[in-house]
């Protein structure tokens, strides 16, 4: 029982860190460019499909992962140059519409190229086993541990980037006061491009890493987009720390909460009802957490501005 | 009264009067909508009668959203929730043997409006991007509810054995259902007209234009916005109730944020803040979808490209799309009577 | 004349660590023009926002006509008889002058929740708006869209929006901001005619206008009133000269 919870905590950590990869890019774009990008999840989907395609072509996981990251970042740069740079000056409504349009286009294009069937990415053979954490009691898949390690490393890297480098200083300045940053002479356009490329690369990393665990399918972007949005709103738009805390919170509620709710509900209902109700309540409680946070702190837990 | 002699820099169209229909336009629209299904039935085209019903239903939903989004400036990415609530109320009642429209429709409207009121109380405290996200999150809660509760049929949704019953009417035929929708939506349109043309409507538009000043001159801004949001939700609930009847089923797809996005698309296509915006938008959208889907399975690609083009081509943002088009076509035809234009002697004072 | 219409008692507003209004105490007499002056950043605009209800106060009390209004929201304060104007013109630029003023009138009619009310009878709004337009001298541009008017005329309308609420207390935030000398003169004359119907709290940087118009002046420094009195008293108060007015006066006579 307690091992079950430990396992779910690890799963929550893994899910939360993957959410963080998306939320980090999203919160920077939101915060620095004041741009609402509904299509962020599409970059995640594109990254996963590219990884799957490269994997099928070359048969090796890590090179496929790297290629997917590079190409998705390139797509991000192109989109920023062609579209987002202009959207940035427009109203939120225009941004909602344009990025909604991008989702439709991305989904349809992927469907045209890859078909409607989900693709599979093979797990690297060396990581397909499980690691014994507590002898005979708790095994945890090596691949999931890898995801956790990569996620933690990226979080550390982003922390160093944002807090220890000049670019990071510009990003923080941009998130807290974009006009002032431009006045201070920071070349804001290359910064936007960089932020976008970074966001896209992180999306691809998450998409490719999750590929072997989930089916790579059209629409996968939307299913992770909503939690990612909830994360950055809970954490405070523009705040990297908020994105990390929010991701872990949401990850934990979604997995550990699911388990606890399901177990708790079994005492009230029959187990079939409990196992449908539990996950629902967990998903809902993430939304409700966001609502509660916004009600009491309308700019999130770690507001970047003001 | 003579028409007001406007000066060169004066304009007949302000946000208060733009897009308000005159009586003749309204009569023309009503007559056209009444004749359309008769012609289609005569030609034995039941399909087009049903398409007409769907257009009217989405016109109502989009017009309801237009009240919040176009008139009130509240960018809600969660109106699918109200549409879904309306639909599920009808479906759940039907599955429990209650088919009376007298019961289910008011309940659908009431529950949707009450939900909108609650959502509004929380959401309207936030601004900008946060408002968009929080309405989205709320709608998501209802989506999760629908897909996981067995009472709501999970992923498959609910089927209705037959349409709601209205005393003296048999809604099973395409034609009679169309007229039922036309009558119901028509009532809603009259209500919406009275809303936007009333002092309440003017206050809502003015809040969109300058919320700070509206507060400073003594308007209870929060309550006014909340009222508009709740009314918008309630009318969307009515559309949902009709929608469940149209297809005699309701699925969780109605509650997705994709659906919320499509409602916004309809409002923008038709003209946000214009009275006929919802009707025009729903008609344009559904007819385009029908026609283009006949030729390609990639309708969403076409729609996406079209939307991108619209956003990039609208010079002052999509809110002004309608004005922009009107100018292109050659002068906006203002049907609006200008209730607040000064009478002639002040106008001539210059 | 000597009756106190507004009493500010130990009012405080903090922004994080910064104390913008620091136990501010102030009395405004009915019927006077009471100028509020002070160096930049003294907290004049913050105080005005607290009086109008836009900013909640952290502690202290505001009494209007003897009633505690500290906790009232803006719209209830307007209903009680307090209205404000803005330093930065805050109008409805796409609406006409008449529509702008009618909005102010409509607020006090209380019919804004009249969802289905007929709009054919607008005489109450029209009358109120016309009356105000006459008052502020904008009858010749009633049907002009506000965005097309000159800055000076927009400043007049800015004032008109507050007057149309028929407040007993007007809070004016730099009504002369950005106007040329001629417009400024006209605004001054206009304010002078308003004193019959309204008590006025005037925040203004134009010292000429302040000393010409104000019955009494309060000097705000670092969120605190350091001195209140007539123009002469303020001119000769060593505290004021030391803290603020000295520089301004010498600048002024030098010009």
C-alpha cells in the first residue's frame, strides 16, 4: 500500500516534470510576449511525431530524439518569424483565434502526412527493464526514472539560464515589464525568437520522451495543453519558479490524488464507481485548484509582475 | 423629426448604434427564415431543413456568446459548458422519462444561467489572459464530469428516444422541428434585441469601451458584467437544449474547448458586437463546412487557413472585421436609429 | 460655508513596503474649492483614488457628510454624491459627446438593470446631458465623436463627465493637465462657476490657478498633510516653504 503510494509519487513527479517542460516555454512566451499561445501543445505533438518518424527511419532512440528537438525548434523559429511576431501586437482575441487556427492546421497536416493511426516509438532496449528500489517490494521502470532525471536536469538548466545568464536576466526583465525592457535597449526581437525556439525544443523533448509511454497521436497536444495552462496560471504567468511548483502540484494531484481519491471513494461506493469517479475528481480538482488560486491570488502563486 | 444634421466630423455610427437592426431588416430576416424551410420541403430537401435548424441553433448560441464577447468584451473560452449543460439537462431528463419541454427547457436555461453566474462571480475578478484561462478551466470541469459519470453516458454521451414533447406539436418531422426552433430562437432574438438596445445594453457596451470610467461615474460594473455573462450563459443553455433535440443525442464533444473556440469563430465571422453577428456567423460557418466537406475531408485545414487569413488581414483586430468588410463593400449601411442624437437645434448650433 | 463635508481621518495606503498615504488627515468645508498640492510622488493621486473608492484603504476613515464611506464601493460613493475626473483623459472616444454625458446621467437614474426598458423615451438622459453640455460649453459639438475633439475640449468633457453625476463633492485630478494657456484660463473660469453647486477637491500643478481659485489649500508631502490654510497662510508657512513651496515659488518668480 505505501509502496503503491511511493510509485504514484514517482509517477506524479514524472508527469509533473514533463508538464514543466511545456509550461516553462508557455509561461515565458506568455510572460515576455504577452501572447496567449493555444498552439503550444501542437509543437509538443509535432515533436512527438517527428521523433516517431526519425525513430522509424533510423531505428535508434536518442538520435531520433535529438533530431526531433532540432527540427521542432526550427519550426518554432519559423512560426515566430512568420506569425507570432505579428500576433504579439494584436489583441488577445486575435491571438486566441490565430493560435486556434494553428491547432486545426497542425492536426490536419499531421493527419495528412502520418494518417489517423497512432505511431509507436520503441523504448531504448537498455532502459526497458525496471530498477529495484526496495528489494522485492518496489520496482520502478528505468525509462520512467530516466524521464525524471532528464526533467530534473532541464529544470536545473533552466534555473541557471534564467537566474545566472545575461539572456536570463533579459527574460526576467521582459516578463516583469516588457516596455521597460525595450526602453533599456534589450534587443527584444532576437529574445522573442530565442524564447520561442527554446519553448519549441522543450515541447519536442517532452513529446519525444513521452512517445514510448503514450501513443503518438493527433490531438495529444490538446490533452496536455489544458493542464499546462492550468500550471502556469496557478504558478503565475511569466514565473519559471511558478511553472515548476505548479507543474509538480498538478502532477501530484493528478496521479497521487487519483489514487487517494479512488481508494477513499471505495469506502463510500462500490469499486467500479470509485475507479471512474476518482480520476474524474482528480482531473477536476486541478481545474478547481486553479480557480481557487485565481480567486485568492488573481495573478497566481508567484506573480512575475508588479 | 428631421434627421439630425450631422457635421462633417460627426458620425452616425457609434458603438451604441452600430449593427442594431431596423424593423424592416428584422421583418425581412424573419420572413426569409420562415419561407426557407417551406421551399426546401417543397423541393423534398429535408437535409437542408435540418441544416437550417442547426444554423438557427448555433446562431442562438453564437448570439448568446456575442452578448458577452462582442458587446461586453468578455473573451470567454468556456461557453461550450453552457451549451453542454443545456443539452445534458434535456438528455438526462429524457433518460428518466421526462420529455416535457415545459419542464426541460426552463430547467436547461436556468441551470446554464446559474452556472454562468457562479463561474462569472469567480472569473470576472480576473482580467485579460487570466479570464480566458479561467473560463476555459471551468468548462473543462464540466467536460470531465460528462466523460466520467456513468449517468451522463461517458464518452458516448446520451441518446434521446425521441424529441421533447410540446403540447399540440409533433416535433418528429424536420419541418415542424425547424419551426419550433425558429419560434424559440426568435423569442430569444427579440429578448437579445431588447437587451442590447436597452440602457443595460448601453452600459455593457460602455464598460467594454472604458471600464474604469464607467466605475467612476457610478456604475456597478461587476454586477452589470455578471448579469450579462449569466444571461449569455442562459441563452447558450437554451441553444444546448435545442441542439440535443436536433440530433436526439448529446456527446461530451459539445463540451470541449474546441466547441468553445468554434463559437468564438462564428461570432468573429459574423461580426462581434453586431446584432446579426451570431446568425451570420453560424450560417457562414455551417454552410462553408457543408460545402467544403463535400469536396475535401480536410475541412479543418481550410478553416484554419481562413481564420489565419482573417486575423492577419483585419487591420484593427478581429473585433473590427465587420466594419472593415463593410467599408470594402462600399459604405456601411446603418440601420441603427440613433436614439441619443441631439435634436436639430443643438446640431445646428455650430 | 463652515460645515465640514469631507473628513479624512488617519487614512493609510501601503503598496508593499511603500507607504503612499501615511496617516493622512484632512477636512474639506462645504462649498469651498480645496486645493491639494505637493511635490511629485507626494501621494495626491493615491489619496484621490482612495477618496473616490478606486483604491481600498488599509486603515483610517473617510467621512462624507458625517457618514463613514471608507468601505463603500465606487458606485455607492457616486450615489452618495462624490464624483471624480482623471488627470489622463478617460472618456469613451468612439462615442459622441452627447452619448458620453448621457452615460453619466444614466448612472444616477438607476435604470441600468432595466434589461427590457424601452429606449424610445430618452428625455431624462437628453435633458441631463444637454444641461451639462451647456455648463461646460460643449453644445456646439454634441454629436461629434469624442476622439475627434481637440485636447482642450476633451478636458472640458472630462470635467463634464463628473459634473453630470450631479455630485456634491467633485474630486478633480489636474483638470488643466496638458492644456495651453488659453484653455487653462477657460478651465479656471469654468471651475469658478462650479463652486455654487459643488464642493471641489482640486489636485493641480498649475500654481497660478491654484492660488487664484482655491479657498483653502492643503499641502501633501510623503502621503501626509503638513499644512492646511488659505492661500496667504500657505504662502507664509515656513514648514511649507521648507518642504516644497520654496523651490516652486522661486522657479516661478524667476520665470
